[in-house]
């Protein structure tokens, strides 16, 4: 629900933005909201549906909805931009987020108690995040650079070494 709220509010802020600074900030917060949402949705499917046929069907619907959303979103986004302006692409998220938050309050049960003593895993979080970031930077900057600058080389090395470090860290931590 936090992710939905951030996504909806930042979509509204982006649509109302009067300058590039606010628009970029709103889009960054929108990305944070999306980052909260993405892992939450398959987790909800896994916990709300019984194992077996029911859960398999729910994951299939979730995957089909996501894939369809990408296609429909691209087509609808183009139409909205052409006929209503670029701000409409952001405004369309606001009522959808409101509907989803209202539905979440009615459909989702509160979280159960967490296992006592479980801790956050900073080394795992850092090695995985920085490793993926290294791969992305190398892939995005490599073709634009034309040759191999230090940024691309170091990012590629980090993108190779840090995921290996992540695997090692996760095999040795108490709460991976």
C-alpha cells in the first residue's frame, strides 16, 4: 500500500510539475513506489492463494496482466500523449492507484507477526544492488562510449564480482 501511495502521489506531482527538477524528482519517487510494488505483488499471490492449481492460476493471471499491461500501456500512453498531452500519462495513474489502495484496504489482511530475531541483511542487499547496477551501467554506457573507458570496465567488473560475492554472503548469513 505504501508503494501504491507513493506511485499515485508522485504521478500527480509529476503531472503538475512546472519545471524539470520537480518532474525528475516525481519520477524518481514514482520509481521508488514501483520498486516497492513489484516484489510485493508476486509475494501476495504466493501467500493469498493455496499451493497447487489455485496458486498456479493466480501466477498465470498475474503474468498475463503484467505482459498485457506493458503492451496496452505503451499503446495507450502514445494515444494519451498525442491527444491529451504528456501530462495525461502521469494523471492516468492517480485514479488507478486510488482504486487499488481502496481495494487493498478491503481485500488484504494485516501482516502476520515476523519471526523473532530475524534481521536485515545489509551485505546481501548491497552486493546484489551494486552488482546489478554495475551490469546496467556497463550495458548502457558501453555502446555510447565507443571504446572501453574506466567507468564501463569498472562497472562490468563490479557487475561480475559483486553477484558472486552476494552468493557467498548469502550462504553464510543467518538471515539471507
